[in-house]
C-alpha cells in the first residue's frame, strides 16, 4: 500500500482507486467485496475464510475513503445483509468515464436511492456480472498462489467478455431517442457487447422471484418492440447504436433469482413456456443466478425458450459456430 499523505490520507494507490471507479462506473452501486472480486480476485484465495473478509477488502475500502475525501465516491447505505454499499457522485461518474475511456453519454446516471430497500435488485445484477465474467487472477497473481489455490482457479468455469464490455441500466427506446427513451420503453438491467467469439449483442434481464411470470413476459414484448423498431429510412433503430454483422441480432437472456432454487427452477420453466408462446424474432435464453455462478456461461447453464429440453452451454443454446477462447475480466 502507498504511504499516507495529505492528498491520499488512507494510503491508497492509483490502481486501487481506478478499480473503484471502473467498477462503479459500470455497476453504479457495489460492495467492497464485489469490487475486489471483479478486479483482484487473487485476494479471495489469499484470504479465503469469511472471517478474513475485512483483510480481503481493506485496500479497496481505503481507496473508497480516499476517493470520498475528493468528492468522487459516497456511501449508498447498506444492503439487507448489512454490507456497506458504495456509489459515485456526479464528479465521480465523470472520473469513471475517463477510467473506462467511455463518452459521458454512455455512462448513464448515478445510483440515486439504489439502497433505499437494500439494493437487492442491483446486487443481483452485480452477481450476474460476476457469474458471466467468472473473474480469474492475472498471470502474475496466479503464479504467486499456492499450488492448491491454483488448482481451484483452474477448476473454475470460463468467463465471458470483460467489465469494459458491459453496461447497466441501459434505456432501449420503444419511443423517443436513445438519450431520452419515451413511454413504454424498456431498460435492460445489463448489456453485454462482447463481440469476440462471434457472440452477438446480449440484453440481460435480471428478475427476482417476487416478479410474476406474466410481467417478465411483458418485458420481453417491449424488447421485441425495441428490436423491431425502425427509423424514418426504414432501418432497424438498434443497428445505429450497436454495429453487428447483418446476419446477427440481439439475444435476450433472463437470469432469475430467489431464495429457493427449486422454486426458481419451477418459475423459470413457466417463464420459458410463456416466452415460447410469444414467438419473439430473436433468441431468448434463461437460467438461474445460482446456476450461472456454479457453471458459468459456457457450462450446461441456459435454456433456449424456443427449444425447451435440458440446459445447454451458451454456444449450443445460440448455435454459435465456434467456442471462444478464455474470456473473463483479467484483474490488474
């Protein structure tokens, strides 16, 4: 850790502060542990016991305190489990845009009031990001782990894309503009634009067990309205924003969460059947949050609503011609 000084009294380093900005720039609100898992996952193996969680996240918590002194990071309250939540100020969002090398127009807004009810949905979205990325240590950090820990890392599922390829709370206008979506528009919880490995654009909808299946299907209808929307020249609206090959179209992925895995699985079956009856012109795949974490995106994880049957890997569920090489965020 850097020595403490008047500018950074909690002794944080520039890379640690950048970790905070990058993660909060994408997720908007997160716990210190989620920030650590996304950026420096080797610390999870160095301090594996739950009682060592404080040691695992100390460096990032100090970085957040230093950024707070400069008016960039604020406390957003606590989760339902009592864990402190961090968010960005307006100035912090600008700093995050620089760290991510994104235009401010693509940064969305800050997380006002996200923790008013414990941020349960936001934390599920974050958990979905972790399940998709399956973060693994950098090679240098991996080499410093014990052989036993290296074996654990090697046994983990492979991940998809990078943090920089993801955006949260993205408005998809059925009416209005990209900057100001109008009435009836849909907001994607997560957008994954990891074009490597021929994976198309993915809109991810994260829903908790409290949402009735019919409401989930109503959201799919709005995604369909967005994907089918055309401009005055007759061109598909979304193609002006995301540049996919002409033979590719977006995918909608449903990630369902809840306290009981069996009830979530039953609910997933109902949702998939309802979606199949809707016959959307794009693929709709679904999984549970627990299954995504355990198997990763390339495991036997996803149902395809149009096919039914057993879960498949992402490439099988979407008929991708080739399995990509290792994805996942490579921590710095």
